[in-house]
């Protein structure tokens, strides 16, 4: 994971960017993303929902994370609380305005910027408009000040380097739809050229 609190975060591997995958590990941890975070209170509520101790998470050790009931309650609670990473998604003007409070909420491990949602919320027609670029810059700077990672969705790998220079450290690159579309386009191109 790409957060400061997450047990899987390794500061010894440097500050290079990472592409994170949202798959759950065998012990049931992994990232928990929370959309449209716009206040510290919301962030605290999300963190509480992901923790057994000092939180409100409902207990069950019967799924895979608890080895189908074979993990003792104390061990399952400790491992689960330690292995979850909470990523707050900043997707509206209120979240941008409150970003310093959000990124400094104990238990928030990273922030993820939803540029398309920001564009809609700001009334912009594109994610490349100055108001969105400024919002993104403000979120990145707040994350850097607090020592947590910041990520963003990009359509192609070619977009990553500009965001790395800005301070982003993790990315979702493309989507299943874009990969399928590119795959089918190459099939059509190959089929068309073989006439």
C-alpha cells in the first residue's frame, strides 16, 4: 500500500511512484477508499468504520480474512486493524477547502484525487481547466505537508510523469473499459490489414 500508517508501506524503497492495486491480501486488510471526503468529521467516521479497536467495525472472523473462523478473535482484530489502509477521496470543493484537516486525521493513510468529480462539482468542462489544476495542486501540497501519499487516476501511462513531478506517488492507470477498447481496436486493425 502507499500510506504512512499501513503495515505494508516500506519507506526503505524510496519515494518512487507506485501503481497500487485494490486487491485484498490473504488476511483481509488492504485499502479502504472513501468517496467525497469533505471534512475531518467524515474522515474520522470512515477511519472508525475500518477499525475494531477504537472504532465501530462489526466483528466476524468467519470470512477468508479470519481463516474461516480459525483465527482467534484477538489476533484477527489486531491483524485487521493493522493491515487496513484508508484512502480519502477528494472530489468536491469542500474537500479541497478542508484538505489540511482531512490529511491530518489519524488513520487516513493517503488521499486520492477525483479530477472528473472535481470538474463537475466546480462547474468546469474539463479536468484540464485552471480551477481543477489549482485544486489538484492544493491537495498534493497538503498531502506532502502531512507526510501521506497522494494519488490520481490517469487515462494513460504517458500522463504519470507530469504527476510524479507534481508530487503524486500512486496511480490508477486506465480502466477496464479503456483496456478492452484498445484490445478490440488492435484486433480490428489486424483483421483489417490482413485483407
